[in-house]
């Protein structure tokens, strides 16, 4: 696997996790505005809110990991250029 494809995979991971974080953030923002807390669907809504919060945290970690992959690939490219020069 070449370094360029590693960079691409890292960027793809960052983009996918960013999209998932945006979706979770939207669900969190809508959670307090869509249903009343005394309705029968309140427990389902709180479960959805919990899932959105957990997903937001997990995707944040995925984003950070993907960023580290990109950083490592960038450093590898820099080292290869230094060796070649």
C-alpha cells in the first residue's frame, strides 16, 4: 500500500465521521423540541438521545484516529523526501 492511498483512506475516514457527527448533532438538537417529556414516547426519545450522544463520542474518536493516520502518512512522506534529498 502506498502512502498516497493511506492519506486518502484517512481523509475518507475523517469525512465519514464528520458526516455522522453532524447527523448525531442534529438528532441531539431536535430531541428537546420534538416531543413532550410526559408523553408515552419519552422513553424512546431519551434512548434515541443516548444513542446519538454515544455515536457522537464514538465518531469523535474515529475522526481523531483518522487524523492521526493522515499525520503519520504526512510524516512518512516528509521523511522519504528528506532521505531522497
